């Protein structure tokens, strides 16, 4: 008898009919002899609706009260699914964060998990119940409700799977798995049967919406077998696994686009030790993640420093940067509200050269100018004008996955 954690996203539980379909899928798993813990998101659109209600009542609503409000979406989904399972003759019980004893820090809206006490979950399973857990939410040391960040029901599911030592964690969404690119941008994108934790982590951090990056990081740390599936079909999905030698033979696994980026430039910064820390220290203290950074030195001892942040963080980042610019005597601050980041990802880059050259040549042929470049061991990213974002993805997908390309297949493409 296996222990399986299944997570269903907002579209999967977006209506009463969809909740009935999820309950049927859970029933089939139970009839197959497995024990099941189900983690659910809020119904599609519900979290946005709750955030909107808060914003209508205050220009800067309390993060604590906002967490109390938006966490109710998952509570509704968990209760409704448990009710449906019970109506089908299946014993089920719903748990909220305080019942799971899912402890977090006190960073409202972006809390990090500190511990989970699964004894109550195991007791419920031993009593023959299906456990339905509300995702996205936690409890801090003071008993306050916290939330883990948008899309973090994935994180709840992986954390529970790790704590329970589950046989696998299944993430059900509205896509059939992980593709070589967004199929809405590249209709010829291929589904991968397997992908490594590192590749999935880079894809998630580069704009792919299939899995939340923090959940992949946690799955890698605790070696949780992860599978991405569609709740709308029975098509085999994508397994997220540890890397092996065969997987290194594939040069590129995916191409991503992230439109949720803004660019900030400090001009005329004095080129001396310590100033970068003065700039990025306050940004980090505000919980703002900086993605890409470039620095251009000039002959007069001054430099321009450019970096990117998520668009949602731009107002806060600008407020901090404008204040720091005055303190350090910078000439000025410029920004672009929206830029696009295109990335190519593949563990084969560790052992194969030439990916960057092919990427830049392909973009150059289409007249797409590169504004910033960043690399990791298995990823190359470039910032381009947002109007060229989708074109850049199609160009790069054709370069690495087009007909006749010898550097693409062999990864279990479906």
C-alpha cells in the first residue's frame, strides 16, 4: 500500500463539477489500494477576488489581515472536496494549517515553512480516512495565519510528502506535463517524460508556470518523487527525478519566457568597494529578490549598475533605490516597467559547449537585441524588449528543437 500526496490546483477545483471530477480521481486511487493525502488550492480566481476586496477597503491593507482573508480560499476548497468524498461513501477529513501544525516564520504573504507535525495526519490515515489539506497557508509561532506565496500549494504538497515520506507527490494542473516551451507560444512544443530537479528548478525560476520553484527545491532536498499530471485527462505526465548520465546527453530541455520582469538602472555610481552592498542590502532586507545584475565601468571612475526584479516588486524597489541613490551620490535612476527574460535550460550544458553562441546567433538573425545576459551551470538567460519576448521563444525553440536538430530528442519526448 503506497502513500501518495496529490495536489490539485485552482483550475482543477474551479467549479462544483471540477471538484466532483477530482473526487472521482481520488476515489480511483483509493480503490487501487493506496492511501491518499490531497492538497488543494483555492478555486480558480478566488484568491485574486479576495485580494481585490482587501484593496477596495484600504490602500495598504495589513499583511496579517490579508493573510487571514486570502487563506480562506483553500479552506473552502478543502471542505467542499471532503464533503463530496463523504457523499461518495469515502471517509474523509479536511485539515487546515493549524491542524497540520504547519509552522512558518512571520513573513506574511511569503512565509517559509519551519516544521510540520504529521502525527495527526498519520492518525487520520490509520483510521482509514482520506486527508484533504488546505494548501498555501501556515501558522507562525504566535498562532497567526500566514501564507506561503502565490502558487505555494505546490510547496504545501511537497512539504507534506517529505514529512510523511510519501512514495510520490502528484501535482495535478491544467497541463499534461512539462513541455519544451509554452505550447500557447510554440504549438510544436514537446512534452517531456522526465526532467531533472535542477532543470525543473531553473525552468520554474525562469518563467515556467507548471511548478512553483520553492516546491521543486524542497523536492530535490528531500528526494521527493514528483510527477506533473493533468486533472483533465489520463495522459501520462512528467516525472521530476534525479539526474543520470543518459539525461546529460540532451543539450537543452526547455525554453522559457518571463514577462514579469522590470529593469532598474543606477547611473553614475562611484566605482569603489562597498557601494554594491549599500544598494542591494536594503533591497534584500525588504524581501525583494534581485534576478540579473550587470555593471558597466567607465573611464571617469563612475559606473552604471543595472538589475532586474519582479514587476510586482518594482514600486518598492524603486522607492529604496531612489533613497540609496541620494545617499551614495549616484547621478540618477532609470527603469523599464516591463522587460522579457528568455532562457534556455538543460543539464547537458555541463558537458557541451556552444549553447550560448547558438542562442545569441539565433536571436541576432531575427534582429532581437539582447539587453542583459546571465548564466548558470545549466541555464542561459537574456533580457530583451518585451515586444520581442514571444518571438525570441519561438526562434530559440526552433533552434534547439526544430526538425532535424540533433541536439534535442532522446529525453523521452512524448
